């Protein structure tokens, strides 16, 4: 049921944010269990989830302040065999391998509960199977807009002359609390005016209607490519998904600035941004 995976997963989303469908080959299939509601008198039942690894993927894993994609993986030979991708991560122990975690959608094809340590002898997918990948397009677009808006905020900060503030991390989740954290301080009496200036700068940058630049380079001593994203003349290494043009960020609004130890958090929202809780 399993095989060793050593090669990094090819990241198709690096090249095209709007590629929502693709083909891939299954590399590995692993069952994992969590405590589930018992359906037997002995109470030794556990809920089964699966980790699928592929040779290539369009699913963005959680990281860099961006949540993971969700979607569906289907067998290329039998479209009724469907795997629901609930979460995506990069394996920290195996550099560059993307893990797709979820459940198979057809309960008649797979036991939903198994006795502890008594995994099914086979799974719906097997190494070598050809599969089709389908990312949830609405969520992908939303994640890309939120992430790109954070980068636009970096450019706006430079535009208003606050080059003393250095971006340290971002939180680009669609829960109404997106922010970029900057090392440094904005005095309490300056924060309201800074919010106004940032919103003016963001509007100007969005109206510039400029293309988002992406450069991908392969380093000799690394199995992973280096990727640099440029938005409104602000460049930094980034592995996230992004919009193609700053015009897609219309409605960005800085809402507040909050001090956090040695840094400040600048919170922002996007027009028509749905609030997702999962």
C-alpha cells in the first residue's frame, strides 16, 4: 500500500494561480487514525483519514501565512473514486513533499472505521495510479487576493515613507483578521493618520493596474526552486499563490494598527471578502 517517496513534489501552483485542474501520479498512500465514535461494543473503533502524496500538485499547502487549498482528487480510470482533500501540508521530515490529507468520498468502497492497528489491506488509490486534481476555485482566488493584498501593503508602507518598518510575517486567512506584522513601532498618536495614508497609497497602487511579477530559479544545492514575487515594486521570496494584476485587489482597506511587543500589526480587509470559518 505504501512506497518510499524521496523526490520533492512539483508545485504547479508556482506557475499559475488560476490552474484549478491538473493530472498527477500517486506516489504514496498512508492511512492514519483518530479516535472516532465507537460502533462496536468493545469501543476499539477509530476514524480513518488518509495522506496522499503525488509527483506533482496544484494544491497549495498551508504556510507563509496562507491557508491550504481544498478540493478533490479523482481516479483517472474511475471518476466515481473520489478523495476529498481537507488539508495540505509540506512534510517537514522529507523536504519538499506535499501531503494531501482527507477522506475517500465513497463509503461503500472503504470502511470508514477500522479496528485499532488493523488497517484495510488496500486503499482506493495505490502508488502509480493516474489521478485528476481539482482545486476549489473560489477559495483559491480568495486566498490569492488576501496574500497579494498583504504584499501590496508592504509597497504602500514604503510609498508613505515608513521604510523603518520591516515586514516580518503575515496572516492571510479569510477570517476577518488578516494582518501584516512589521518590526518597529508606530506611535499611538500617529496610527490613525497612518491608516489614512496607507489606504490612500493602496488605492493608488491598485489603480496603477500593474502586473504581478514572479521569478523562479533553481539553486544547485537545493531540491526546491527559489521563487520571488514582485507586487507594486515590492519584492520578496514567497511560495504562495498571487493575483496577476494589482487591479484585482480593489477594495483593500487598512482597518487598524495594533502594537505587539517589538512590532506592530497592520490589519486589513478586502471588499466582498467572505468570512470563512473552516
